[in-house]
């Protein structure tokens, strides 16, 4: 769940991709969206890019995208599919070694005392 090296870097890029997609979607439609959706999008994007509670935040990202698309329509079916698949992949794969989750829940050495 917390791979280092190139797989960890790939997960970092995937988190950034999901966060940027949400920010771009909200920025492009900011006149049509309410303030609470924009604030939620900023918070979810920030949490996603930092790797904080990544599986939960990836699902929240997908929910926000779905909410925006249901209210304002889908601009491109290909882009919507790509964004959805990225968010689902991130929710299933986890944050990687370069995240806040790694420092909170990552690998730890457990030393058991002798019986």
C-alpha cells in the first residue's frame, strides 16, 4: 500500500492528476457552481495532492465530479471516463510512500518482548 521508488512516484503523479482534474473542472465552471462545491473541491484537491486519507478522498473526488457533471453536463465523455477511472484506481491503490498517510499509517517495526 505504501510502495517507495518509482511506484511511489507514479502514485504521487496519479494523486496530482486527480487533484488537478478537479480544480480545472471547478475553475472552468466557477460561475455556475455554488460556493460550497468550490470550497469542497479545493479541500479535496489539497488532501488528494498531499496524500491524506487517500482512498476516502478519491471517492469524494469522484462524488464531486459526478455532482458537477449531473448539474452542468459532461463536457467530454472521454475526459469523464478518464477522470473516473483515475479516481477509482487511486482509491484502490492507496497513497504510496510519498504521502501523509505513509507517515501516519506506514510501515513500522514492531518489537515484541520475550515471553
